[in-house]
C-alpha cells in the first residue's frame, strides 16, 4: 500500500525504496569534454528548461502518449492502462551540475496494494535505463505517506501526496489521488546533454485502474561562478541503436572499421538537422568525420568529365562549403577555405584503402572542422546539411560520424547572457 511500503524486490533483494541501479552493472557513461558557461551577472543557478502542462493538447515527442481532459484536472498525459509505456527524451544543459525532474502522478480508478488477483498495483519510472520502483498504491488511502528512495548510481526520488483523494476523471466513482514525484539526477547521467524519462504502470486484476501524468518540469542547476571557454552543445557517434534524433534524410549503417555512422548517402541525398545554439557564444565549432566510400571518380573518368565531378558539400544554413572533388584513387590531404565568414579545414585521417562495402574501391576518412561566426546564429538556430553531390554511376557514397558542436566563449568579457543549448 502507500503506507510505509518496504516490500523486498524479487530481483534485487532490496526494498522498493532502494531499487538497484542496473545501468551501473554494464557501462558507466564516458567522461564528456570539459564544459562550462561564461561568467555573467544574469546567470541563474536553478533554471527551468522544460515545462509541460499539456494544455496545448500537444504530445510532441512522447512515444505512446495521448492527451485527455477533465473538468478537475484540465489537460493531462494519459490515462494509461497496465504495462502501457510512455516515454520522451529531453535535451538539457550538459554543463549543469545536476538535473531535477518533477511531475504529477495521477492515480485513477481502483488501485489495490494487496498481493493477490487484483494487486499489487505499482508504478515504475525510468531515467535513461535506470529503473525506480515507486511502490504499491491503493485507491482511497486516507493517509498516504511520503516515500523516498535512492538508486546505487545516486539518483534520489521522493513521492508526496498532493491533496486528498477525490474523484477526478471517468464515470466510475473512484477515489483518485495526485502525487508529486521529484527525481534528482546527478551529472553522470546527462554528460551528452540528453536525458530520457519513461513511465510504466503495472497493475493486475480487472483493468479498472489507470495512470496519468501532468505538470512536468525539469530544472537544471548551473554553476554561475566559473568561466571556461568551451561548452559542448552536442555529440553524436551514432553507435546507439536508438532512432536518429532530429535528422531528416538520414539513416544508420555500419561496415568494416567505419563502425556505425550516418549514411550511406547516395548521389543527390541530403541529411540535415537543426540545432539550437547559445546565442551568447562568440563562435561555434562543428567537428565531424566525413567518409568517402567506394567509386568516387574525381572530375570524371575521361576528358569529357563522364561520371563526374564527384563532390561533397556541407551547408551551414544557406552557406555552401564545397569540400571539393574526391577520387577513390587519390589522397585528398588537407584543404581549407572561408565562406561567408565560416572558416573550414579538411584533413585526411587515413590513406586511401578499402574499408568496407565494394572491395575493389578505396575508401577514406576525413576530418572536417568549421568555425561559425556569431552573426549566423543570432536567432539561436543553426541548420547543418551534408550533401552527397556526386554524378554518374551511383556507385559512390558519403558517411558522417563523430559529429560534435562546441560553443566558444570569451571569458575575458565582463558578462555574457546565456541561452541553454537545446537540440531540436
């Protein structure tokens, strides 16, 4: 029940208030680049970065979500039956010291806390892959108690009843209850600027009980007193099996020592993504690997330019950075240039050699660096596109990997206004 539940977990032998952090049994997140924010008198230690009330009827980004309304609750996420998962991934400042998530858990219908055919009914919450068992819940509980817990990885949570039980939704006259759940997440879980939240209600019996959620807020604690020159906005190595986040026209492939990458992009293909950029940054650096795969024919296979020219281009908003002509028989070496104030440099990471896919062609890895001036993202947005600009037999491809965006700050400045770096 909601009164002092201390039932032992069948899997861990621990109380449900101390759920084992299984994520730590497998892999601890790798250390991210050193990041920070510019010193500023306008810096806010505790910043609201997500605020969802669902009043706009938007379930954007929620997988398995639905929006409902009632006179007493207004709009909310749900209701959901047993074992219906609903989840969403959020972008948060990677330079924050901790993240606080809070939301209303709305217990609807006839929940049972006793073990048996009709119960127990419970709620599981996941932050990334860390599972938290918030315990058993019972409808009509006159004195629901505060619950607290901590995972082995340092995630702390508490559940507090919000008001008295009363009928809030639906035709059946059940005693519904609202709880406020708060979860404190340490830095190790959002080093790459992302965090995921997943709800999994688990009820037994006649299926006359439901779970709903509302008033989701995410606060970040930002260290305001220290200035360091770089803030990592985003990093993508495409090794994770999750769907591509925010990319249009892209897919994931792997082969040889390429591992997993964005591609392969065929002739004429464009992969694009929009990023939100801190407008206070003095400049932004884009650092990525470009893969030249299979039959690039340079300027063409004959004097007429047949099957050519085979180029690769990168667009920053409307500015085209032409990386030049590529040939599978040549080492492109080092190239550089300036386009609309964007300074770029390309350096070959490997010599031409077959890495994967068609064995009779030589492939090559290149590193591309772009320095983006401040005037190109004053609206806080930046679109990046990779264009496979090849011609001819369609036997050449482009890949993108290890893509990193970094905001650069001038720490000698007296003050800088900070805008959180959120990936769209």
